[in-house]
C-alpha cells in the first residue's frame, strides 16, 4: 500500500475518476472500472490537473508509442 499522485492534462478525466462526472461511453467505462480496481492497491490517491502546454514531453511520448503501435497493426 502507498500513496499515488496522478497528474493529468484532462480535467474531464479527473472529474470522472473522482465521480463528480459519470462515464457514459461503454469503452471508457470499462477503462474507468479497471482504474477503480487498481485504486484499491493504494491508501491515498490524488488526481492533479496540469496545463496541456506544460505537458509537451508526455504528449510527444504518447504520440510516439501510438504511432509505433499503429505501424504494427
């Protein structure tokens, strides 16, 4: 058990993960449930919003991984 701080650039996702907004899309709801199961492994979780313009490195890495994945389909 431990503590986890998750920094996201999507306020919508934070509001969904903290159950302020509901998740209506079935595919996203499946991922939401997976996150909720994983949350049980931690004593404390905090979701923090960061500005997208401060998240350029993460965006670049995510795009790289997605591009590589799509090449192998």
